[in-house]
């Protein structure tokens, strides 16, 4: 399993109380993981903090976050943003 996916799972379980068995790549944050818009905003902020580095701060613009609807979408987005797996 990828380091990025492991980190996403840890954040979802530890910070938002999501059931770990429900976190699969195709899982929708809203439909499958039962997150509301406030949960998503908090989650994306935590993702930005976790994946930012001293040399480069990760920022997920709102127009991008609107298109990140599944766990795999987020993994792909982070890879495209240059996050090492």
C-alpha cells in the first residue's frame, strides 16, 4: 500500500473517526465515508498541513477540492502535485 494512502487513512480514522474498513480507493468522501462539507474542509486543511514541506507548501484550491470526490482522486491529486509516495 502506498505511503500517501496510508497517511490519508490515518487522518480519516484518527481525526474524523471514519471506519478504516470503509476507506478504499473508490470510496466517496460524502457518499461512502459520510463526511459533510465541514468535515471535508477540515480534512483538506489537515491534508495540506501533513503533506506540506518546508520548501513547498501544499495548497488545494477550492476549485480543485470540488473535483476530489474519492480517496483515489485525492491520491492522484497529491501525486500530480509532486508528493513522493
